[in-house]
């Protein structure tokens, strides 16, 4: 109670009842995807929504980054080679599955993200990105009331785009029909392409494939954003197929030998 500056009688009312509105987080995403591991002590967290608040907690329960592997096949006649070494023209192609959830979590927490849920649907030993696994992970959120957003960012890495669209349709149904208290954050398949791409307009296809139900419970961003979350120190020669790398280094050695031979002949 503040000091009274003038004489007189004052009435001070006290609220007998606390404020009924409790402050809670209003933007709590649930990320569904593949992780290095999913364990809390001796308890498996596979297909179990688990709340974390920092990247340190993610590392503790779900592990670290995947190890991308690349091959260096010869470029076809109609392909623009990634590397040219002597007479050898090669492409750099990823052979491992594109597990990207870890990097998306780095961006989330690096940009001020707070509490969120992780649903691990498998580890990096998986032979494919499974649409059924993503859908099963979405179903595990039915008993969770805190999440307000649902994300399956790796769905766009599924080879079959029809399966990607089926996952996104399930996300919209979960948010708009089953729960009605959260929204789906969707990514556009092939969202790096221009809308005037000869193969077709990715936005028109996206709108036509995700179904027209519960669209007010979803949001999408286009085009994809280019970022540099993977640093040079995260990659080395160990990320390349040994045989492909050996063939390229042999060609480089031959090229260097030819240069030395030519220089010697000119000098003599």
C-alpha cells in the first residue's frame, strides 16, 4: 500500500480471488522426425512426445547430427558436372537419407525457440523415410494438450511426393478435425523451384494435392529459405564414398604428373 499524502479515510480493497488466467506458452511446436537416438535413461522415447526446452536437452535425449554420405559418379552427357578433374567429369550426389530434423532444431533454438515437443519416429539406420512412420508420430500427439503447432519438416524429403502430400493431409486432419486447438506448418514439396519451372507450378500442385479440408488449420511458406547451418568443419573426405574418392584422386595425380612431365620437357 502506497503512502497517504493527505489526511483522511482510505479504503483499500484486496482481491479475494486470484486471476483465473494462467500465463502459458502460446506457441509450442511439436516436431516429428528421425533422430540419432530416442532414450531417457533406460526408457525408450520412440513414438513418444517428449518436451524439451533447449538444444542441450535435445542432444541429451535424441543425440546429434546425421553423417551425410556422398558418391562421385561420372556425369552423363547431358549433365552439368559438379567437378572437373582432368578428363574426369563427376557429379556429387548424396547417397545417405536426407535426415534434416537435427538441423531444423538448430535453427529453431538458434532463432529464440523455447519449449517444444519432439516425436522421434526412427533413427538414422532407417532404410527409407516412411510416410506411415510420420503419420503414426502425428497420432501420438492426440493426448498432448500443450502443443499448438505440428511440423513434419522431413516429409518433403520422401522420394514419392504423393506420400508427402498424404502426410500433410493427415497433419491438417489432426489439427482441424481431431484436435482443433493447433495448426499444421507445411512445407511445399520441391519448394526450391520457381513457379515457372518447366516441370510445372509447385504451388498449384501443392494446393491441389493436400485436399481442401481444414485449410484454415494450416500454414505454408514458399519459397524455401537458403541458409548455412552446416559449417565447413562438419564435412570432410570421410563423407565421400571411398572408391569414388580414390578414382578422383587418381585422376588428380595423373593430371599433376602430366603437368610436371610437360614442364620438364619444356625445360630440356
